[in-house]
């Protein structure tokens, strides 16, 4: 298990080497392939997870029966922390979206033991929760006040920050999502998102590839997202 990846998570970033070694000894390990589900919405919640390799999506079933994609998470990101404070049922379904996914997990009892006497871990957990709340507020605001192309541009910037890789052509953002999943992430119809991406491509701002986008004019995308 790659502890350097885990150190990217705010929850574990300030642990000393001894504490990190002790943490790794208590963590479970899970591997998934694309399309495999880690847990379903409504399942019992008893563990926190960290992504070590690959990407997963968090989704919920909407009232109309369609899925709503809440987030796409990659290496160093943590999920399942809310159940520590509200043990009950999972609020989302987690599914692998890359060919291989590696996850590290920590039981609630072990997490509580980790928090005990370690203010840095407590601060990391608070930072994680604060980030979740801030993102939720931003998503609600965008759905109310932003048009679809702006939401597409903001989604590209968010994905680029976490998964972007600089190439000669531009910043390649491998999101590993289908067109439908990308539309769910943006919160718009697939046709609307595809039209916005096609418009960006026609203007020379991006190049479209299968499950990835190359941002060729970052300044324009930033302006459109503003």
C-alpha cells in the first residue's frame, strides 16, 4: 500500500512515520474492477475509505429512478467519513470507474483510536468535512444560478486540478467517465453537456477524446467558468 498517496489525504498528511506505520497495519485493502460496486446506498456504514489507485464515483438514486453522480474521487481522496458521526446507512453508491481501483479502509473503532490524542488528525477530519460542505454549497449555487456551459467549464477545471497531466497538446484530463456520467456530474442532460463540449472544441478551447478532454486554452475555460 502506497503511504505517499495516503499522505495526500488531509486526514493523514501530518502523521509521523511511526503513526503512519501503525495506521497501515490496521487498514484493510480492497481491489475493484471497472463497474464493480464497493457498497450501495442504504448499506450499513462501518468503515472509512481512501483511494490509493484508480477512480471511483459516488452516486445516488434520484426520485425519477435515474442516478445522480455526486463526485468522482481519485488517489489521496477519502470518503465514508460522515458515517463516523452518524452511524447508520450509506448515503451513496460507490462504483469503480477505472479498470483497476485500490482502496484502503479503516474501521470506525480504529479511526476513533487514531483521533485520540492526535490533534493533527482531528484537524484533517474537520478540513475534510468543511471541504465537503463547501463543495455541496457550490453545487447547489451553480444549479440555481449557472447555465450548463458554465457548469461544464467548472467541472473541467475541478477534474483538471486533480487529474490533469500536461502534454504537448495541452492539459490532458482523463476523467474516465462516460458521456452520461459526465452529464450527471454536471447536473444537465447529456445532449446539453455534449453541445457545450462541442462548442468549446469548435472554438479551440478543448480537444475531445474517449473518457478524457485536452484543455488547449485554459484561460478561456477559466473565463467561461467565472
